[in-house]
C-alpha cells in the first residue's frame, strides 16, 4: 500500500516531478513531462506498478530489531531532499534530487555518517502507468587487462516501444523478470550514488551524471530563484467601501461596485520594466514570439535586504510565527516554480492524478494540466515577487493557449497549451481503492466565466506595472471581451467544475464584470483601442444583475447562484477582484454566512455544501486548503487580524513537515486528501501571508 499523502516529498526538475515517501520509496514519477505516463505508479497501484525503494534493510523488516528514526528536510531554498536514517547507533544520509539540466533523471546518494548500515535497494521499472514491463538488459563496464569489467561503468537499460530508462550505480541490484533488488553495507565516510535517466529508445543512453556537478548546479538554480524573494509586499491602496457609479467613457445610473486594486498589486516603477521582442517586428511568428522583462535590480534592492531571516525575540510569539509564515511563503513560491515547465512555460495544478478528495470516493481528477485561472493567479504572484522571467514564461504560454476561437475558450489546457484531452481510465487499483483512476481531464470543454475574467484581470495587472501589449496579446483580449458580452448571464459549472446541472454562479458573473472593467481601463487609462463604451455598458449591466440576483438583502450576503439562498467559498474572491471592498458591509455579511454554512469545527471551510448533489456526486468532500486561506486573507484585510492569524496557524499545522499541501484535509481520518502538492493552496498561502 502507498504511504499517506502527507508523507511524500516533492522532487522537481521543472519539467516533471517525483514523489518520495518517508519510507524511502519513489512511488510516483512521470517521464519526461508532468503529464507523461508514469514510470513509477505504486502511488495509485501496487508495488509491481513501479517504484524505487532505497532505505535501510532494517526499515523494511516487519519486526525491526533496532530502533529506527527518520529526519528529513530540503536543503535551504531548494528541492534537494535529505533524509537521515538512524538505525540504532548507526546512521546514513540519503540525498535525493532531480538535476536541472538536459534530460530527465533522478539521483540518489547514500552517505555513511556513523557506524555501519545495511541498505536495501529495490526498483521495478514500468511504462504506461504500470501497464508495460520493459525488457531490461545489463551492460558491463570496460574490461580491464585482467578481464574484469569496471563495476562503476555498468548499467541496466530497460526498453519498451518508444520509452527507455538507464540505471547506473554500484553495487548493481540483482535482476529478476519484474524487479531488481539487492543490499549493500555503508560505513561512515562511504558514498554510493545511483541514477535513473529517461531517454527515447531510438537514442543512445545519456552520459553518466556527474553527481557533485549536478548537485551544485541544482542548488544554485533553486537558490538563485529564491534569492529574488520579496519579503515585504506593499499594502493595496485603501479604498472606499461603498459602490460608485461607472466612470467614463459612458455614464450610467446602474449601481457598480467600486474597483479596489487586487491584493497582489505592488508598487513597481513602470520605467524599470522594459518589454522586448526577440523577433523582427515586420515578420512575426506567434509560435516563436518571446516576451522578456528586464527589471532594474535597484527596484528590488530594498526587498532583497529583507529576505534574510528576521531577528526574533524569544518571548515574542507573534514575531516567531511571522518568521514561520515567511518561510512557508518562500516554500510556496518554490512549489510554484517547481510546477512551471521550463520548456513550455505551462503551470500544472499538481504532479499527480486521481489522489481522491475523499478517500475511497469518486472525486478523483487528473490535475497534471494547466488551468487558465491558476496560470493567471500565478502571474500576479511572480510579478509581485520580482520573477520577471517566470512571469514572461507564463504570459507567453497563456497567449499561445488562447490563440484559438475566442468563443470556444477552454478552462484547462495541456502542459504545452494543447486544446483538449480525452478523459481515460487507467488500469490501476487506485489510492486505497479509490476509483476511477484517470488520465486526462474532461473539463476542457466547459465554459467558465471565472477563467475568462481571471485572465483579463491579470493582463490589466500587468499593464498597471508597465508591461506593454503586443501584436498578439491585445487583439486576443479584445476578441475575448467581445465574446464575453454574449456570455452574460450564461449558466456554467463554476470555478469548482461541478458535474451537476449548470447554474448562473455569482462568482462567474463577477469575473465577467472584472473582465469588462479590465477592458474599459485598458482604453481609458492605457490608451488601447477598443469598444470601451460597449464594455462599460456590459460591465454596468453585469454589476446590476449581480446586485439584483446574486445578492440577498434579507441575508445581507452574496449567494452562490442567482436567486439562491446558499453561499460557496468562491464569493471570497469578490473583494480580491475589487467588486466590493474588503470591509464592505455586504462582504462582511457574506463572510458571516460562509462561517455559518461552510465552516468546519477546525476553522477551515468547505468549498461548498453538496446540497442536492450539485457537484454530481453523493456525499460531501473535505475542507479545502485554498478556500480556507482565501478566508484567512479576507479576515486579515478586513481587520480581523487575530482570526486570520489563527486560521493561518491551523493551515500551517496541517501542512506536512516539508511545508507541502494537498487540496483538502480529511479531519475524520486526520490525513490529507486530494492531489499533492496542489498549486492553489500554495498561491493562496502566499496571498494570505502578504496580507499581514
């Protein structure tokens, strides 16, 4: 059986990822991309579905004789995992990482610290999510003058169809038809390095990995990215809490909530951002267009000074907690980078598929895809924290993904911007028997107003920070805005992609409002061309309809669906997009309803209550990390500081020992549930900590 979800650590090479359990087993690894078939699929199957176990032999003994202790951590600001195993009085350290260079590899180094430890090394290679067992051939090293091959040059090559893997290391495990296994003894000062690399079977195996060089480069790359960490983000500009009428170019008597700057807004000198194009302006191929940002280093100089660990008084609990929060925010920023493909710029929601939102249930989804909403939210975060390269990558990916019929906008795309994907079932038993196990995501065809709105609101944020438009970006936005005019009041499946009957969701309509507002300000404030009057009328009409049908005066609360009487967590985004202010009485009333309807006794909240099977399934899913962090942000920005801190404390306590979160938490079982790690909780954590 696989380990508990929270017992896994993430390895990443920014193209794919692997999950390593506390027991030392790599139970999930897709190669060469996040969405490729799994080489190790024991997470969703059995041990013969593929895994790589490297741990002290005593730890796999059902009745260990020696006391075993495990301590693990990432090397500072990296995804280099170090696990120290103490077996009685002896100890070893296993260092796991994925090189950040060409190719796809996993490196595992065993280093003797004290005494003598017998290690167990077992791996079962598979392709196609555990379905295909490769043919494995052993190649010996160069024969010396005595006719003895060099054991350090030997390798195992597993091949099946287009796929191949090469395993290197000494001592080499013994081979069986379905797996390789062996033991070796490590004493203090000894080192054993093992590597596994994926390659196309019509190519030669890649050259051996230089362990010290690869490790140093990986550490430098992760540390370089995290060194741009902005420790203090300026507060958004204070605004009124009452709605105002629409501004020019078209006056209106419709009640339109005032536009409050998004919480991720950061004061960056527009003159310090220069947008360049690496192709000739006369002949432009969209597929080769690259947008790069050159940000004056001085802009972030003061922020760089604050990235060091703050001085904390021993008796000041709040200061100590704030330091912990800053570390959690940095880890969340690293998770965000780990889930962005360095080849395509696509951001996957998670490295896993089908980890159940309810253990044993059917809410199992493939999240190895890029949601427009997630990418847009991530762009706000990377821009706010000085990561101009990643912001450009995400922006370019989004433009390529959007380059299709604007009336057929998808909510989710493949890692390279693929337009759709079949939802297939995999022949795996599922995590703790949770079926189905999926490959692909059928939600690509759903219209979601929130995706369209989030994209256009993020482009507005880029413009506010001096990032200009080009031949592709603004025409695409214009087309999306014009298509959105025809989608006002259209039922959809909400941000939560519910499989029940479509409804007119208040949040979806509010995101259309944000889209139109972004279009109006592009024309009136940034000099872009477009139908500002049409968009202003649409914006005002949507606002009026929301206030008429999406707000219940008797309840003093916005509601989940038009003319409904219930709430969901997506309503917490209304203040974030500026539809109302954080302290607007209607927003505060909505928070009260959310607390009454959605709050778990822990203080975390559910995304929604599954009344009448609105999501297409029976029963209720678990409290949601991301939604709970949205509530924490709302608390903090509306003046409920202690409530916000308390909720942040709860979430941090439920994160795993490495600061990673899945999508949900099952309090009945005391365990995480859902795909892991998930990008939405980590983006939400960054925003909530910034609210402090």
